C-alpha cells in the first residue's frame, strides 16, 4: 500500500505534497563528551528524508531503498529498531543520552505501528516485517514470534504524524483506511556484533567510507563499555499555509561509551603491560624495598586522548552528500580545556562555554588532540538521572521464585512512570501477590499467558513520591518444558527481557522536566528445571539398539523361511531319472 494512502491524505493535499521542491536532505553529526572515570561518550547521528511523492514512485536519493521496500510491503507506518549491548552507569555518567529515546534493552528490541483492521492480519504483517528485517540486518529477529510479542497500551506513543492524519482522513472522506496497531518484541539473548554493524553502515549514503561514519570500526564499537544502535522511521507532516508538506524521515544513531586508556592501546600490542620503572612517576613520600618497585602518584587532571588513537583512524573528510549548514562535530569540554585541531581546512565555531563545534573539510582528514591538563575546576558535574531502576530475581529452588524491582526518585518532586514487563510463557506470575512498598498504582493492564502461545504482559502506571524509593515485588512459578524445547545450553538458563520504564513529563512549576525519558533495566537469567540429558540419550540409544536387534531378527527369520521354501520347491531326481517334488511338511 502506498504511504500516502496509509496516512489518509486527500488528493488535493497530495498534489501539494508532490509539488514540494527539493525534499531530499541528508545530514550527520558527531557529539563527543568526556565522562567521569576516564570515559568518553560518542554519539553518531545520521538523518535522511524523502518526500511522499518519491516514496510512492520508489525514487530514493538518500533514503535506503532496501528498508523502504520492506516498509511498503508490510504496511508499516512507523518503525523503531534497537541493538544494545552493556549497561549505562547512571551513578557515574549521569543522565542518559537523548533522554533514553534511542536506546533499548540488551539484545534486540523492535516495535512498530502497522495498518490493519484485524488482529490476524496485523500478526501476519508483523511476521513479514520481522523476517524481512532479520535478513536485512543479519539478526535473529525471525525468532520474535507470538510468544515474544506484546501490544503495549501506555508505554509508547508514535513520534510521527500518524493519528492526526487518521482523524483528518475520517473527517474529509468519512471512512478510514485501517487502524494503527502497535506491536512490540524483544530478544535479550541476541548477541550484537560486527555482522549487525555492516548492514547498518550500508544504509548510509557514504557507506562508512567518508564522513563521521568512517570512525565506526567494529573492533572499537564493540570494545566499548556501553553501546546501542538504533533505526527510526517516521512520517512527518507540517502545515504550510493552506497546503501540507510531508516527508518520510529516517534517523540512524550509534551511541557508545569508550574507555580512553583501553581504546588508545596500539593494535600490534593490545595486551596491557606494566610500564618500565623509568616511565612511572613514583610517590617519594613512601618507602620501597627495592629500586624496581614504587607506588605511582595518583593521576591528576584531564587525561590525554586523540580522536585517531581512540577510533584507530582519523575522520576521513566530509561525506559529499552532507550539504547542511549544521556543524558536523561538536565537543563538550570546559572553555579552559586545550583542544588542538589537526586539519588544514577546518572551520571552527565556538559555541557556549561548554561546547565547541567544527565543520569537516572536503578533501583532508580531520583529527582532534586533547593533551593532559590540570583544570582549575577538575570536578566534572553530570546531570542527575530522572529515575534509578534495578531488577532482580529472588528466591531459590526449581519450582518458584520472585521478582523484585526497585525504583528510586532522587528529585524533590513526584513523578509518574509507566512500567512495562514482557515475560515468557514459562514464567507464570501470581498477580495477586503484586505489592508496592510506597507510591500508588493508578492503572494496571494485564494480559495473562497462554502455554506455548503467548507470554505475560504487565503494564503499570505508578506515581513515585518525591525523594523516595519504591519496591515492586511479586511471586511466580516456573513451568517444566518439554525435552525438545530446551536450547543447547540448557544449564545456562533462560534470558528474561528487560523492563521498559517511561518517565512522563512533570509539572514545570515544580522544576520537573517537561520532556519524557526512557530507561531499561538489565535483562535477567532464569534457571529452570533441567532434565538429565545423559539419561535421556542413554534411553534413546538403548531403544535404538533394541529396535535394531528386533529388526535384524525379523529379517533373519524372513531369510530362513524364504530359503526353506526355496529348497522344498526344488525338484529332486529319482533313480529312474524322473523328477519328483518334495511334499510340503505340515
């Protein structure tokens, strides 16, 4: 179906949309920010747009054709895909980048709005979508079946102009083109690696050969302490007088936190080795037993790092497709921090006291060098996170257990959060044991499980009091699986998807932020009753041996009977030379 019909645009508006001039645009940006503890945050952002007219005619310039054809075939109005690895340390690094909107739980997370009037049709299109994306990104998205799919009601809102145009289409034409249905799935056991990064880069206009995408090397990206990749597609429409201008936008982001000391190790010798005693600055206030040992002086000031040493290569010029007026690279450091730009044709723009922006040259490489420096105010202030969350499995034994979630509100104002859990069918929660130590549960949406068909969906709207810690607990029962349902590493356990927490905007008069935030808890490992597979294999081997022996005996009996029958029917000559047949024995 055409996206124009999907959004319900009348013909008069479509003519204005198709007449838009130069709708194609591409821009990219890299944001660098040193973090406490010797870490560096690097945020890559790539944005491309195409008009609805070009999308309808399948004429793309910067928008990836391979992904657009999948969206067109599966009737996907809005798509959000996440590949995540590691854990964001809120206590050390502060608030999450991009307010947590471009990150997901460990593994792979996917949610999308599909157009369909019936649930069965939506499930078929969802199956086509996950299977197509599985082949495009070399991931196991095809394992997101009905047992791993939920339909959230409060946790996600569309970022595009979907609902507005659905309502407008009903007012103008008096009929709808189908309801938008939200489906969500997670794969916590999926290991994100280089084979997912390569198709991600192929969606970009410069394919990782130029621009900021040239820094994305698999060895550096997946050696980071925390990493997430995202792909977001949405339609955006803006009113322009009496007409409308609509575009299809795609945003690809890569966020990571690198350890500056580990990332700057040489490729030929990546193993950390102790420095010679001559290169170590020893603490002279302490005594030593020998000349080859000493206590090194504690490191002071900002650590030295270079962009080319951290990523293994300099930034290779500017992507030719990038023609926007926005800056390509921004560096968030104090104004007194020394920054050396290693490039001949770079235009630098000084922003506020904590941000410096740079344009990339067209024909030369770009590099930044920050020497070791002791600043007057060495204390790095990090913004406090909106909510701190942790989640654990309690109890022991192979039959029952419990879930314990802690939500901490560090601010002096109350906050409303939406808590979403998607549990597999073999984890059976007892909803009557659900309890909250403080705060209030305003709304509850619960979908019970069906054995081997559907998991449990638990969605809660919770009010967190100011400067409080809330504990959410409930008990559950573990199911016993069939022999064929256990994975090859059955004794390792089963991965439980992370919980999705949405922090709603607060009251601005109390100082609360007016923008929503997202965060995910870590995924969990659930041990289940595991049979002794050696006994099962021994039983199967004995059964096979017994069947083989019985079959051999049957075959031997058939052969002996056939031989006897053949001998009894063979003619025998008498003394007079006349043939005579043996009589059959009774």
